[in-house]
């Protein structure tokens, strides 16, 4: 099947009390790993490309790889822009066929974030593309976007309600203590804040920085309205660890397939674990 708008599968997850995994892609093996996992678990899935992935692989390659996978898949697949930070980039992704985009205006003042996000929503919705917005900021690094501990700000629930209402976004990323990359120590998530946002906002919530979050925390977040969970770092770690083991065991190996193949297999199994944790297995 072709790409589906992400809001179709995320809104169903929100309604039925589970979450859809949004997994970052950079090359063919990663796309294959994610799709194979989704097929094995009979789960809807979101392939997402960050600014770094588009810079590395090129937007044409990203779309072609994802579209080839989606057309052969028997489960719903969306292609989503992760952390688009400017209007031109978001428009380019829409033109090239992404079925969902994220505009991250969280680094702007609230009024500017609302205005620019609403502008993108108007255009994207006119051509059937879903839109994710963000209010509040996460610590850590996501490609070229870095936020220090001092700069980080948790999402204000009242501002989140206004943001959702005035922009018309389909789902909303909020900051409640998660971070990009691996955590140093136990994550300290503000579930009271998330609960208040859920009370005030009637659209699905997105959790960024899902790598390394304890399973019990993930389940709690889903109970409180999180219906899309982004995972990247854990998948990279699984892939690279398996590839490194091959190179260490067979230092004379020069066949990339024999190095990248085990990485793909390890990532596939990690994605399957996440799908089951999120409750989306069997939901395709």
C-alpha cells in the first residue's frame, strides 16, 4: 500500500489506548528492519526522517526507500518529517511525498510558534498531509538541534491547550522530562504535568526521546494520552553493536552485506520489542 497520513493511525491509537512507534530511518537496511518488524507484529508504523537523515541520504533516496517499502507492505506505513525547523524544508517534504510533517517551532516565542505552525497546517491539510507541532523543549541533541539543561523548558499545560486549539495540529509533542539520546541515570518524568495536558487537550500526544525510558514509564505515558513514541538512539545502538561484533570477530571481512545484515537483524528485533511494548502489535 502507499503512505497513509500519520494522523489516521495515531488517532486510532489514541482512541484505543495504545501508541504507534515512530522510528528514524537513514538507509536501506534501517528501513528494511523497521518494515520487517512491523510486518512480523502486524502493526502500523511510522518511518520518520530527521534533518540529518535528509542531509545524509538525500530527500529523493529517503522517499524512494520508504515508498518502496510501503508499497510492498501489508501494514499501514506513514512517512514523517521529524523536527523540521523551517517553512521551506517542511514544504519540500510535502512536495516530495511525505504523508506527515513535524514543524518544530518550540525555539520561537509562543506567538510566533503558533502563527507559523498554523500556516503550515493550512497548507498541509489542503493536500491531506498530517502535521505534528511542538511546544516545550527537550534536553539533548537531535541532529543539528541542541538544547541545554538550562534552556530546556517543560510544557505549560494551559499554553499547550491554546497551541492545539489555535494551530489545528493533528498531534502534539510536549516536554515532560524526556530527552534525546540515552539518559544519565533514571528518567524523571512529570506525569502530573502530562495528566494535566491530557485533561486540557483533546488530540494525541507525542513522546520524543523514548530511547531508554523504562517500560513502566512508557506504559504510564500511554495511559495518559501518548499515542506516538519516537525511538532512534536505541535502534542505532542495536544496529551498530551487531555490526561492530562482526568486524571484531572477522576483521578481514570486506563484504558490507555481512556487516550490515546482522545490524539490520538486531534492529528488527529491537523494533519488535518496542511495538509490543507500545501495544500496537496486531493493530494493523
